[in-house]
């Protein structure tokens, strides 16, 4: 299962950690993993196009971490868009992706 942990400080999103594998299908053929990867990669690239100091990210085999250094209208809207898309995947594939929120 893919686990997405969204961490807030006050009302601002400060960190997103995505771990695991959806287990919908085998590695390389898993449409849920592919969708999540595409959404996250597109989001990170979009933010970095504006300013590469807005976020810091770390990509590993089954873990992706996004640390949000600057909360502004651009970053917040792009991150919220990513979360909304991940929520849609969670609705369609609840056995394969779980999103949770926590306060720092």
C-alpha cells in the first residue's frame, strides 16, 4: 500500500512523505504507482520551475519526501492540487493508497 503522510504546522502544509508500493500489480506495471509517481513528479517539477528554493525533496526507491520551505500562493496551490489528485486516486483504489494528515 502507498502511504501518504501530510504534515501541517498551524494551517500550512510543511512536509509530505510518500512511501510503499500500491501492490495493484507487479513493479513496472502498477497503474496506481504510475499515477502517484506522475502526479508527484509533475508537482515537484512545477514548483521548481518557479524557484528551486521553495521546496527540498528526496527520492528513493519506495520513499519520496517533499519539504516545503516557502509557503506562498504558488506553492500552496500546486501542493493542494497534488493532494486533490491523490485523494481522487484514494477514492478509486482505497486498498492501494491511504492518505493521512497530522500536525507537527
